[in-house]
C-alpha cells in the first residue's frame, strides 16, 4: 500500500483518521438500531421499516448536501454536521438507558441521522482531493477505502459484543465518542475556501450537476458499472438462506457477511500498484466484470468454504473497481462541481444495494437461492461489458491524455502556486 499521502499531508491524515473513526462508530450504531427495534417490537417488518424512514432524507439531503458543499466552507459543514450527529446519537443513548425506551424515538432519530450523514458526506468526499497532490489521488483513495473497510469490519463486531455484555445504550455512547473525535479532527484541518464566486443551493444548481454527469460519458460509465454491480449482483440479502438452506452451515453465516470486507481490505493493503495505472477506464471494467464472475462462481460453489473464497475475491475486485472509479471522479471533476457530483455518487452507491436486495430476494423466491446469485453475477458481467461497448470514452479513459484530467491538473497547479493546495512533486 502506498502510504505517501499519510506521510506528506497533515490534513489528509486528519481526514483519514476522522473518516475511519466515523465509519467505526456508524457501524456500531448500524448494529444497535435494528437489534433494539427487534427487541422492543419482535417485528421483522419494523426492523425493515427503518430503511424506509432513512430513504427520503438520503435522497433529498444527499442532493442538497452536494449543492451546499459547492457553496459553503466544506470544513465548517463537516463540523456542523458532526455536532448534529453527536446530539442525535446522544438522544439514542438516553432513550436506550431509559426505563421504557420508545420505538418512535429511534425511528425519528434514525431519519435525522440519515439527513445529517447525507449532508456531510459530499463535503468530506469533495474535500479529500484538495488535501493531496494530483498524482497522489489514487493512493489517497486506496487509503480512505482501507480505513472505511476497517470500520465496516470491526464496528459491527464491537457492536455485537457491547450489546451482549453491557447493553445497547453503550453502543450509542461509543458512537458519540467516535463522532466527537472525528469532529475534533475536522476542526484541526485548515480552511479550504472555494475558488471564485459560488451560488447558493438550488434545484437549478442540482440540475446542472446532473446534466454535467450525463454529458460526461466517462463519468456516466463509472456510475453505470457501479449500478450494474450493486443492482444485479449484490448477494448479501441471500446470505442467511445460503448458509442455512444451501450449505446447511448456519453457524458460518457471520463469515459470509465479512468475506467481501476481508477481500476489500486485502486489495487495499496490496494496492501500491494502482498508482502506476493510468488506463483507469479499462481497469474499472475488468475489475467490475471480475466481481460479477466471482459472485457467479460463489453461487456455483460445491461447499461454503469455496463460496467464501470466491466472495473474498469478489470483495477484492470490487474494491479495485471502487478505487479507480474514485480516481476518475477526483482527477477530472472541477472543484466547483465536486460537491454536487459527490452527492450523485452517494445516491448511486446508497440506493443501488436497496434495489439489488429486492431483485435478489424476488429471484430467489421465484427460482432458487443459487439461481439468484449465479444469474446476478453473470448479469453484472453482461452489464459491465455492454457499458464498455456503448461508452467508448469510458473504456478508453487515460488520466495522462484525458482533457478533463489535464484541465483539472492545470487548475490544481495554479491553486498550489497560491498555497491553496499541495503542489505536485
């Protein structure tokens, strides 16, 4: 793994640590909320209804947060949203420690948390490229992904232990501590003011962001490939049935949930080579197609151990694709559009899995669990190949020759001259 951005950029270190701590705490709460709702109601429907409560804030505030990130000081927005999440998680903790916890409080706070997180995330993603040199963006993306995957892997495990031994309320307190730490790290970063005049958030501004994304065929390809993977191939909702009904090894269900995360962490740990790649379009297509193929092979696996191996490889392939997708975004999107595009990206990888779970569940009930996984994997491969065939600009994207990458590199060099960003080495 190329750790140069961590060594050379103080602000990237702060942003990396803040993001890692944030994801860790978020995953602890991610485990606690559904468990607490199920404990209080005994209803699987009520557990699933949390996602419906979070959906509207995710869409509305994801788009608005992106437009806001292109107008206000992104660092201040990170801090404000951080304090808001601290207060909201503290309410969850108080409710959990109360003698008679209220389910409606959990639902209301879950919706507000989704809004605050959706407002914050575009600013965090838009700010990251400004903390490192242009030639360090791929390495920075890999490091950020590693920190996120570490939080995704460790957070749920810690959440489960806290629930088992000290109670749900402590999960929320751990999240409060993590959010306070992350917000303090954001506070320590230096300001990154916008270059030139900005416009207040509006529907027109959001529409301009959508139009920009649609007009850039290379960007459009990254979104479509991501959707193909999540909408067609994501198998997570089928893991309980796969472990219990197909392989008759329900005690290994937890390994199915962690296999892709382990693969992603291994891929990022060995990601030093990614900084030397400049044909990012081809790399995304190959990695995304491999993801679909590995998912299909997992569905055909004769034993759960073979399936785990293929799911681990799928996680590694997906992470490679994600690193290069982020690189294309961060190397080519102008700073004044970066927040709005980050909002669109967030919706892409937040809403895709929801549709993917519905597809997988429907096909599994209509056909079989194996059939749903195998068909989804092969459909993903087909969707990726079709996208590459139809969008030549996406397949041929080369960071050394792409006009948008060259223009952004020149703009960053100009900002670096004024001390607004790190200069390329």
